[in-house]
C-alpha cells in the first residue's frame, strides 16, 4: 500500500488547507499592529456544567459554566503605538504616542504605569489562504495583552506573543456575544 493511496485521502476541498500567518488589527478604527512571525492561534474553550440524575447516573442537561476565547499572535515589530496596548494607554484605536523631531529623526516616547482600567476594543485577525481567499476572526470587544516581556537577544529578532482576550458583549444576542469567524473561499477556476 502506498503512503498516501487515494482510498485514504479524505480531503474534501484543497482550498480549505490553511498555511502561514496573517494580519492583526486592534482598535476602533482598526490599527495594523505590524508584522507577525511565527504561529498565531485562535483558542476557544467551554467549561460545561452537567446535570446528572437517575440510577445509574445519566447526563440530563449540559449548560455553559464558562466560555473563554483568545487569540495569540507573535508580533515582530516593536513600535511605541504597539507597546501602548500593554501600558494601558491605548484608547479609541489610537495611541497617545506622538512623535517629536529629535536631531535627525523622530522620537516616540511611551509613558507607562498607574492606569487602573484595562481598555478594550475591537480586534480583527485576517489569515490569507494560498488560493486568494481568507479566514477572518473578529472580536467585538477584546482586551489587549497583559504581560510584556521584551528580550533583547544579541543576534536575532525579538518576537513577543500578544494574547488578546475576548470579552462578552451582553448587549448582543446570545450566540453572538464574543465575535465571529468569516471564511471566504475563492471559486474554482478551470
């Protein structure tokens, strides 16, 4: 038997194979956070509450006790506007960072510390597919990353994982309170 015989191949449509990374935008209006390098991941988990009864015990009903969702993105570019997400200075999709002329360049200063409120905003992660389509994950109300560790390696780039936590929007209908996934597939051309 060959390593991949046609009887074992269960591929329904080769256009649904995802490769690579994508584009991350945060804020309102959306701000592109820069180059991603490495594996981004969308994580959705549900913790159920089971109601059991009878003899022997059987599962009667299952409820949602906890629902969490996040997206982890390995960011490559370090910009003052990006860092403002960690320092809680990110508001209304724009940073308070303003560049000022300094010598032959522009100096961007980012202050931090003492902001008690963690702001939230919209998030869009778009993953282009090899054939020209895309998969987009949209979070209606998303908290920016909490932890920042910026290593300064001697001979390679710095990549830092940004974990965006989705927040429930109780003003939306149940089943549509966290976000949505859109998947656009290019038509088959002969």
